[in-house]
C-alpha cells in the first residue's frame, strides 16, 4: 500500500537529496512546460531524453511506442531501488500535452509503490488503488489484460494503451466493459460465456486481429457493436456472430464500397507480383512508389500514375510500352518502361539532363535523388547522370560507378550511392566525411539495399539480408528486426516491411510513428520526410 506523501502540485524547491522525475520527448528537446522548468531550475540538460542530469531524471514519453516508455520506467525504478539515499519526486508524466491515459501510465509505476524513496502523484495512486480494488491482472509490459475477476460487478474502463486481451481474459464476466481505441488483438475465448443474452459490447475500429474462438460459448456471448468499415464487422459476418453496426448508413456504406472498388481498379499496380513476394517471403522490388519533396507517385497496373500531394508540373507519363517503375527526385519524376526506355516529367534542375536520360535504352532500373539520376543497365553496368556542373561541393557520382560491374540493384542519395552485386555483396560510397567506407565490405547474402541523403542532411544507408535481417550505418536498433522483406530509407527515418504486412520503423523525428499501426501492407517507401504504403487491397496510405 502507498502510505506516504504525494507529489505536490508545484515543485519549486528541492533539497540536496531530492530529484525531480519529469517527462520529455524522445529527442530530449524538453519543450513541455515541466521539462523546460526542470532545465531552468533543476539542471536538466537539453538532448538528454532519459536518465540523470543535475537534480532531475528524464523519462521519454512515447505515446505511439508505449513499450519503449514502459522499459524506460522500469529502468528508472531499478535506479531508484539502487539509490535509496535519494528521494525521487515523480510528476504526472505523459498526462499533460501528450494526452496519455493516467490509468495506463500509473500501471507503469506499479513497481515504485514499494519504494519509500519514490513519491508519486495522487493521480497515479488513485488509479493504482482502482486497479487493486478490481483485481485485474495486467502483464508486466502493460500491453495485455491477462485475467479479469468473474465476480466483479459494475463498469470497468480498460485503460487507453492496452493493446491485447489475452486468452480467456473476460470469460464468464458480467461487468459493464468499455474497450480502448488502442486495442489491437482479442485472444481465444476472451469473451466466452460473458454477460447475458442481450449484452452488447462495443468493439473498437482499432482491432485488427480476433481469434476465431474469441466469442465461442456454450450458452451465450455478447452482441458485437461494430463499425461497418472495421475489421470486427467482417469478422462477425464471416463467423456468423451476433452483431449490430454503430451508426450504420447503408447508402453511405454502398457508396464507399463502390468508390473503393473504383480506387482499387486505379491503384492495384501489378500488386499480384508484390503479393507473390510476400507469400514466399522474398524481397519486394522497389519502384512501385516514387516520393519527391512535396508529392508522391503511385504506379498502377495499367501505367496510370496516382498523384499524392501537390505538383503544378504533374502530368501523366504515357507510353505505348507498359510502365514498370517510377522514380522521383526533388520536384520531378520519371518512369521506366518494359522495353527499357526512360521518360521524364518536371521543369526542374535534376532533370535538365532528361534528354540524355531518354536517349538511353536497355535500362533495367532507374533511381533519383537531388541532382543525381542513376541508371542500371541490363548488362549489370551503371551510369550516373549528374545535374550539369554538379551541385556545389558534391563529387560527381559517375566517377564512382564507372567501373562497377555485375550490379543488380542501385540506390542513390545526394552524397551517397550504393550498388548490390549479383553475388550479394555491397558497393558503397559516401562523401559526408562521417560514414565508415568499410562498413559494408564484409556484407554477404544481401538481397536489397537503400540509402538516402539531403544536400542539407546526413547520409544514411541500410541492407536487407536473405534471412530477413537488416543492418544500417546510422539507424541503431534495426539489427533486432527480423522477417523483413522490404526496406526503405528516408530523411531521419527507416522502415521495414514484414512478411505479415506489418511495419517496423525507426523515426529520429518521431513524427511518423503512426505508420507502425498500418496493417495488410504490400509495399512501402519513404523518402524526404514522407512515408507511403500500399495495402494488399490497393488502398494508398501516406504520412
């Protein structure tokens, strides 16, 4: 039981042994009111997103990557346990501008209740008392409800942040249950024998995975209240379960279905090839999506290009030959036809050499970046076409690639360039002065590469191995990924597509993490500061 003081409404003074514990963004910019106050008064340092500095302890707030925040709180509790001579005053972290559910954040601090040297906000203590009163069992990582007591009567609101209801979690229960919009998965027998015959349970539209036996029951199961556009609606119809649609508008529904069918016809660009690669866990070829500075192009199966965003110079690239791939640079784009010819569009500097590009033939692949277009020929040789005179301070890529042979894929940034050989090794060149040029010398069994750099940013690159693992020269943590079938590198972001259609991501700007919630993805691409994906149904998603 918590039997000590609470965190005061305002902490204006600290004794020598006291430490204030505040929340900040993952970059440690300390832009929130509490974080900035810690910088000005208690020695918190800019750029330190986790740990001690001065008389303060920073904790990163991850609203969309909550498990990272859970791990950071666990490390704090261990630190407090090892420093009993210090008194840690915890602020209501994540419950201000971040808008996190106090009931969920409080769960992260369950282990701190036993520590007399940790002072918690009354808000957290009240939520923890409710949690103990109910007797619900929640996993250590705060992601899953393991078991709810059958004897509980009354209303129970599952904290916003819970992502999974475990096997048999609410079996036989009769509570008034409210599920959160963060819920993604419902396990086997989760709602078996729950409630009475007329009991209704609202299933959030965020749910994307329900076990076939989740509602299996010997005598009754709740009526599902579902969004007719969500996963639960199709699940209920497929399994012949009792359901009611919330705010169902049949006319609107039929109209949306028709629009979706029309959109699928426009945007399903050779998607069968991509689905084939997903099924067999093969690396997905790039060239389906081209991203420029403020627009993106998605290639359709009939050669039609779908524009996302604005581009005054946009026009359809039409060809008598089938268009197989698209590429984009700063504000222009190009397409590669089935016969190996290149066509371009855009009155931009990066395509001042478009005449030279369009004179080429037997082209196997084409990629572009600011000031550079790189062409891969069918014989495995490479040609780099630089903007005339080159952009100031950047060496010409054609000097790097003139001796490359037996290449099967290329990637290019403003100041870096990569080549993947038929043998599965990597050729890499960077002029940023920071990248280790020998990082990829020992790479073997590589099936896909990508790189990116701005004329005003740093160089980044990554490779995908045949076993589904990834390494990068700038993105720490990608080595933990597995089962990856496509990678893409952008400005301060890297994404990996898994064979199950989900996304892995590292985002240094913390602005595009919503993409990790995407499901059923068949193709993914990120360039500049944008991320675009295509679902297996042909829907285009973008951030």
